[in-house]
C-alpha cells in the first residue's frame, strides 16, 4: 500500500472512530408531571423528533413544569421546554420568580391551558370565596400552576400566605389528596382532559366540581399583562354536566437564545409535520395550528422558528 493511501485510510478511520465516540445529539425536552398534558405531548414530540431528525435522540423529562423548565433551559440542562406564557414573560423580563432576565426564545405558541379549581361536588368549596380557611393545593413547587394559583387567589381578594392552608403538590398528588379528604380543593393549570383529573373523575363514587375561575381574568390582566383570557372548560373533558368558565393562558414551546438556528428550524418543522402523532397522543394537540403559532408575545421568537414560519408564509411581523 502506498504511503499516501495508508495515510488517508488512517485519517478516515480516525474520523469514523471520532464520530462514533461523539455519538448522537441528545436533546432533553422539559415537560411536567406525569399526570399532566405536557408530559404526554412531550413524549410524543420526543418520538417525532427522533423519527425525523437523523442523529438525534430526544427524551421527555419529568419536571415541575413552567418555572423549573425555564430555569433548566437557561442553565443548559434542557434544550426544549413547555411553559405557560405568563411564566415565560416573567423569565424574559427577570420578574416574579426569576431574579434575572433569562435568554429564552419561543418556537411556537401551542394550545391554551385552563385554570382548573377542582373540588368535591357537595363539599365546602363551591366558589373562590369558599377557599378562605380551607386546605388546598397550589401546585407543585416551581410550577406554572403555583404562579397562577397564587395570582388567582390575590385576584379573588385572598392572601395565599394567610387566608388558605396551602400545600405544594403535583396534579397527581393533588388528585390523590382530594380523593383521600386531605385537602378541600386544588388548582391545576393544564389542558382539557388532564389524565390525573380524568382518573379522579371516573373513580368509584367520585363526584367532582370544577369551580369557575374566569371572573379573575380582568384583575390578572390588569396586574400581570395580557397573557390571561376567559374561556370555557368543556364538560366532556371530565364527564361533567356543564362547561366551566375558567381563566386561560397560552402554552409555549421554548428554547435557549443560543440554540443553533438550523436545529431550531427543524424542531419547529417537526412540531407541525408530526401533528397527527401529537393529536393521537392527546387531543389538546389539535390546538397547535400554524396560523396561531406565531401569536406569542411573552418571548421573542428564535430566528430558526421565524425562518420556518416565513417559508410557510405564516410570519407577518
């Protein structure tokens, strides 16, 4: 073998070995608790990313959701995250739970989250005012639910620190605690048909009441911006007799400002190419639509996402 050929083969072998050593690009997708919609959709999205992007492995991570997710992305511990728009706005501005502005960028506005206030039908909580002096769950620590629960209480004229006996439980833990009589009600900000609440509603002898939260939306907008709106939580989601007026907040899919533009483009593309798979995983994914995906105002969009929307004719800013 000629010296030049041998040198080329050695270089090629070294390059191959190096590529094998580097292995696939691993992406962490920060979702939420196992009883919520984020985790279900995050798992389906991770599978779609792996299927469509060569050399990429994606994992849906269980987290406390919005606040924790945003911090993880900012620290480089997660590549993609689901979050509520109000938490994202606080993160970008460095307000509320965030001591500094975080370099967060949006890929897409997703479906709306409903502010659930779940209680026992016939129990002591039939309105927001009835929460005074009651044992309630405000959501998991560092979750978007916790932020919205505390803000909702204030908007209803209640002090979260003094007027309720608040616990910090995930949605699955909250459902168990309500079933066992350890709490009187719990807050949850999530999609219609959240698994933990569906299971609670369908359990033996279960009689649930969803308490209206829509009346707090004007005060929430006045205090915290236009991320809050009024909506109706459909009765069919939990087998109830009537729709429930609720405050709603849009969900976002976000990444770090420093994420490679080509990867941000591909992650946005997969979100829409995999629409059927996401909808099969959870019906709330039907709310992920191209013409609404660019409507987020809580965080600037990543250049890779903007390029995708421009190519699809969906970017008009």
